C-alpha cells in the first residue's frame, strides 16, 4: 500500500500570526520553460480596465470628457472599445499574460490568502478523520508524493519513476506515465513549480537528472518541458542526489554525497553558483527557505546541520551538530512554519527531532524523541504549527511546535492483506486546515 494514504490524512492546523507578503513578480521572459514565474505573487493587482469603455491607458481615461454631441457622432462598436483596451496595453508580454490567466491567478491568490487566514485563526489539534485511502500498486512503494493546492489531486511516484495522479475525492486515477524510458532508474523528489499558475511538475531522479512536466494531471496529456543534469561536472557517490525548489528566487538547489551544492536559476536555465559544502561528509537533506530568497538549510550524513545564503560572501551562515554524539544521518530538515526565518527543524535517522534557533547557540532549544532508531521521513507544514514524522515501523506521529504529540497513526495490515512497508515520504497540504 502506498504512502499516499498517509499523505491525505494530514490536513493543516495553524495558530501563527504572520504577515503574508512576497516580492513583486519579475517580468516574464521567453524560454522553453513556458509559464515559469520566478515568484509566487500574493499581491492583488489593481484592475486596469476602470472606465466603462474598458480603456486601460491612464492618459485616455484621465482626458477631458467629450461633449454629448461628440459622443453621438462616435460609432457604436464593440471592436473599437476592445481595440482601445488591447492596444493601450504593452504588446511585449509573456505568452501567459492574458486576461483569463491573470484572472485565474488572482482568484487563486484570494483563495490562498483566505485559507491562510483560516489557519491563523485555528489551533493545532488531534487528527482523527481519514480523508481517503487506496493502494498505489507501486511495486517498490511510494518514494515521493505531493498534494496540489487548488484541486483534490495527489501526485505520487515510486523508485522506478512511475508517476501516478489521483483525484482523492473519488479515489480514481487521473493519469499515469513514466518519467523516462532509461533502464537506470531511481527517484529523489517531486516538486511543484508555479502553484498559483498552471503548475509544472519537477521530477528529480536520484542520479541528478531533472525533468519538468506540464499537463501532468491530464490523462495522456503530459508534456516534457525540459530536462537537464542538476549535478553537471560533479559525481555523487551512489544514487544520493537531493534537491529542493525555492519559488521566490526561482532557484533549484541540488547536492548529495559530494563536496558542493549547485544552485540553478530555472528562469534563465543556467547554473548560477557552486557552493562548497564545507563538510567532510555528503548532504542527505535539503530545504529552501520560503521567506528569504537564496537561503537554504542542509542536513548532512554526519548528523550536522548548516544554513547557507547565496547572497552573503561566505555563503555559510550557520552550523550546528544538534544530533551529536550520534552518527546517524539527517533524514529531514525544514524551516519552521510561518515567516520566522530563524528557526529550523531537523530529524535524524536515530529518531530524534531537534528544534534550532539560528539566533541562539548551536544547541537545540527543544528535543523530541519521536522514534527509536527508525525515523525515515519528516514533513514540516508551510503555514501551520505542526510537523509529522514517519518510521520504519509503519507509524506516523504528528507534533505541535511545542513538542506536544497530537496524533499517532498506525497502519495494521488486515488478515491475508498486503504487508505494509516503512513510511517513505510525508507531505502536508500547503493550505488546507
């Protein structure tokens, strides 16, 4: 049974006050990553068409009003009014900058803001209701999964890079396709790009290859937008490449069992920077900050934690060993929910979850002994004050940011039923509460 079951279980709970604000949208550029927007705009734009005739030019709309006799002479034509509005706007806009797309984006912005406000007014509580469950029929189990923010869709993939899309309201499959036809396979992570627009699905392979798909939620309609190697010029030992995406900056971070972290600018489709990891061991987990563009956290195989910022001269801005003296690797890492960029959560394979404040000493201010030597997955909610951890013993635990255990989810196989493996991945819905 795939881990998608547990993914649907986790709804958002919140209680954090935060200012929701992002930088303005960068102007679109022409490239074959059609529809890529560098930031996730949450600022409402003033309507351009304020006049009854739909004139968008402020000079035209502010001109002196014509007399009644002049109005009677003007021909009554819808084409004329449409042309005035059309040709008064800039002509060199991106292919996605049309009225319908803009209206849909603004509607999604309003929906997201409303959902976040509901999360702010709610409080973390126990999760008792299962929304949906089904067998993914993956031979090797679910390796990565994510939930779409504005439709009841879940996307999951296995180690063979089979990608399957479901509607979890009716538990029916929507689409199934292979990430590639090559014999050398292995999945690293699924990521969603441009969630407020027509989102793109980024599929990272464990060998470092990245493929980006559009129309992935349409039956047989998936189209490969671009593909490249995220570790060009570097060779990661084994199949250990880890990646994460930062919507605000448009950066993709990639590393693994190697000595560097590669920063890709997907808007320009080029390698922006190569940052030394400043460690003797490889990186086992990456998490990009959704508040500070260019900042990301890395968890290492030697159980250390580091925070980097591409905007600073030294790149490395924080280092700690919260899991010492244990030697188990960091399984998951993430910035805490809300817009506080100084607090992170790190979980090691030994089963402990450490809460760190960058402004304080390297010692954690809170420790949770979640699982005994069997922690396999960690999820940190984007907005709500909850985290979740999974273990190799088919157990999922949900905690508040104060360390209170809210829920334990156990999956027991029925008699003659399929044996359930360890929890490979966890994912919260970005906005649901």
